[in-house]
């Protein structure tokens, strides 16, 4: 299966699952509309793709794989809504469309983000999965990755670092929390949902996920200064204009590109023992450092 085929498969599967479950509740339709606007607006679905790709190493995707992929995308969507707010990054565009608070209003955007966060845990804790032990394990992974031990701390470090000089160690710590934590969770949850139990397998996947999680952010920093606004779907130079610390700022553009390629090699090496079954993970690593938006 080519990366395009796999991407279409993963996107269709998770979007169908999200749409089916998001439409189950009727009151506060304006809130529901804002949630759908931000959740089903054509994102790349990197995290669901990683979830399905890691699951494929151990068996067929199942309802818990779908719930994991959907929950991760819901957490990601909530984080973007809040990230775009005037109190944080103050962005007007997301994926080429008005951000949630521009399309609706700030209060609705805040509540839509809040609702998408809890929606993720609704999906994973649903009784119909009938596998409490694995569900609890998946919930614990997502909680660790999305809360104060993961993404939220990364966002706080990011905000606190604006206009300040920080070193590479601090920058890496920020991004391993802000971006890397959910990417690691995606790979881990996909494997667990499909029955992975080997500590060695999970360790190899964690090395892969840690490397691509950081590579993802390095590449984001690179394309912020090398792609135009139309390609990016948001304002070009937005990080630079916000005076945020970035890898090109600390390493130069060529140094940042070299780091991205080094992390890519680490990721590929980590999953090579899985052989041909790891091809989707390899292709995703290739995509992460080759993308321009």
C-alpha cells in the first residue's frame, strides 16, 4: 500500500468514526457546529495514521484502534483551537480557514476546545468496547500525553519562552512535551490496541516515535520560513514574528535541516527489525521530513 493509499484509508476511517460519534448529542447545536468545524476540517491526520500504522504491526485495527485514533485527533483539535486564541498565539488562519474564534467567537471557541478534550475520553471509555483493562491502559497513556505531564506543559513552556533566549536542551524539552508527547502516544496506543505486549517492541516504537515527534517540530520550524502563507494554510513567519525560539534560529536553516535528517535516520533504524510490516511507519517518517506544510 502506498503512503497515499494508507493516508486515505486512515483519514476515511477516523473521520467516519468521529462524525458518527460526534453527531450523537443534540442540544447546544452551535457548540456542536464549532466542534465539527475544528475537528473535521481536512487536517493531515498524522496522529491517526501513526495509530493505525503501529497497530498494523500486531494485527487488524479494531474498535479500540478507531477510538484511539479519534481520541488523539480530538485532543489535537482542542489544542489547536486554544493555541489560536488571542491570549495564546492569536492566529486568524488554520489550515487555510478562519480559526475557530474568528469563525464563531472566543467564548464558543474555548467551550468547543473544552468539549473536544472530554470527547476524547468519552470515546475511549465507552462501554461497548468491553475491554476495561486495555481501555484503562489507553486512557492512562492519553492522559499522560495530553495533560500537565505532556502537551499542556509544552504549551506553557512555549508561552513562557516567547522573547527569551533558550538553549537547544530547553527547546527540545518544550517540543518533546508540546508536539512529541501526542505523537509518542499515537504510536503506543495503536500498538496496545492491537495486542502488543512485548517490552522490546514497545521500546523500539517509542524510540521511533520520539525521533519523529522531534523531527516533526524541527520541520515545522523550517517550513515556517521556507513556505508561503498559501502553502502553509496560516501566516508565513508567524513564529518568527511572535519572537518564538525555533531550531533555525538556534542552528541556522542548514543546521535545522541536518537535525531533521538525523532524527529521520534514528526513526527508520528503530523500526527496521519489524521488516516489511513497518513500511507505513517508514513512509510516514519520510513524509514528516519531506512536507512543506
